[in-house]
C-alpha cells in the first residue's frame, strides 16, 4: 500500500473539522467558515447572541499545540480586529501525530492521535 503524507492544507482541514464539531456540540452557530491556510479567522460564529472569532491551527508533532508564542502576533492582530466588532477571539490548536509512530508524519487513511484541549480565549 502506498502511503501518502497529509498536506499542510489537509492537516488544517482535519483540525477545522475537529474544532467545528466541538463548536456545534457547544451550541455555536456558524456565520462564516474559512478553510484557506494562513487566512484568519477560520470560524465566525455566535452563541447566545455573542459574536466569536475562532483561529484554528494544526500543529504536527513534535510541535506543541499549547505553545501559543509562535502565533502570538497573529492572535493579537485577530483579537484587535474582533474588538472592533465587539467579538471574542479564541485560539484552537489541534495537535496531530501518527498513532503508530510519533516520529512519522500523519498519513492519509491511517490512524492518528489528537491533542486538543478546546478553545482558549485571547484577551
């Protein structure tokens, strides 16, 4: 069987699906969804009449999804933009790793492990 590594866009889409399901289950309604890489936010949504912007990042092992420093400038820029709309800004980092061997990339149609702790509000 030929193995194909997931592209950066496919990893991003996988992370968006994981976060999107969590948002739906938490009662958010989507106003806009953007799956384009490096174009923020990925989700503009409402919950209880409050507007929220959600920035989604896929982080492949050995990257740490809890380390926001690498994305801090993007997140602060998005937060400042969201404030103009009286919206909240959230960061959703989804760690992805090959389930069989953490040293291998995530492959198409193969098992993977998700490291996702939910939304982090950027204040």
